[in-house]
C-alpha cells in the first residue's frame, strides 16, 4: 500500500472529528486513585486516510510503531488499582505525543534505516491534521485527568536488545527531578522486584535527565506533580507467567506507596 501524498489528504469536519474521537480511550475517569496512568504509545493504528504510512503491516507490529504489551498492562493496572488511565490508540509513527514537535522523531521518517514513506515529506496541512486528530485529543484527555491526582505514571516498554547490547534491566524507573514520591516508589519497586527475581533500574535503560519526555514535562513537572516513566522490558509482557509476576510487583508497589503517602485515596490490591 503506497502512502498518500501529503497534499492529497483532505478531511471535512465530520471525518476529522470521527478520527479524533478514536484517538484516545479514558478508563475509570472518576476513580478516586491518587494516580493517573498514561499510555501514549499503547496503540499501533494509523488513521485510514494515511494508508498505514505506506508500510507493510508487519512493521506496525514492531517496537518502532508501538510499545508492545503496554495496552494490556495499563488496563490491568488501571483495573487492579482502580486508577484512571489515558490510552492512546494511534501509532507513534503517525505522531509521537511524547516527543516535542521540533524533535525529528515526532513524525519519524525511518525505522532504523527503513524509510517510512508517509513521513518523508510531511507538509504543513498534513502536520496540522495529525495534530488535530492525534495530538489534541490526547492532550485534552490527559489535561482532563490531572485535576485531583497526586502523581502521574507514564507506562512504556522497551526492547531486550538495543544497538547489539543486551539489556539486563527488566523494569526501569525514569525520573527527572527528585521528590519524596520518586524516592519511595523507586525503593519500593526495587525491593519487591528483587524479591521476585526482577532487576529494577534507576534511570535505566534510559536516563530521563539526559532526554526530553514531553508528556510528563508538560503534565507533571510543569504542574508541580511528582511523576515517573515506568519502563518494562517487552519480553516480560508476552509470556503470561512473566506478565503476572511483573504486574503483581507493580500493583503491590503502587498500592503500598499510595497507602503510605495518600491513604485517603488508596485502593488495596
């Protein structure tokens, strides 16, 4: 399937509205949990007018297009913790919400050297349509979910191998600014992870202090809310037994921290 030319994409208000409505899903928006869960890389859909950006279907099942396993993990955490969650449906290849607009991978043109035809020449009209359809609904959903919350958790997965190097870390806690919440969440997940035989990294496999994460900069740090990026190695999310182990560690840890810091809002698991 060839990608449409950027200038070819024209949508009327009803079409654009329908696509925007399909961009994001909000779970348990009225739940009392202190947490808001955000999964901005949970989906791999590309809106139909963009014809899968000219990529064959298997490419949309890779880590380039989606954080594998995160849709299911976020839904489980939301249900077990009775926490609201914002889940994006569109692929980060269509538009990566967690990247600032000026970054090259906001609409990345390649997959490690394999061209993304629909992203090679994104015109102003196309760029604005993607922001209207993919960025604005997610921005609004997160902004709507923040009031009354005590902390934000952005949920992601990462690959077992990167640039030929095996990653031994299985769960990563990424933070940018220290806070009592970050300290206790890191200590708690590391302790429970170690007891379960899982290696938990402190700003590993990525160091948020050395990178830009739009989501939590915008909705967490700039709003004075403690926050962290939760990273889980994606091979742990494809096996039911390993998924169960990881989920239990995260559920127990997040619940314990909530009961310690904000007992009036915590839900026991």
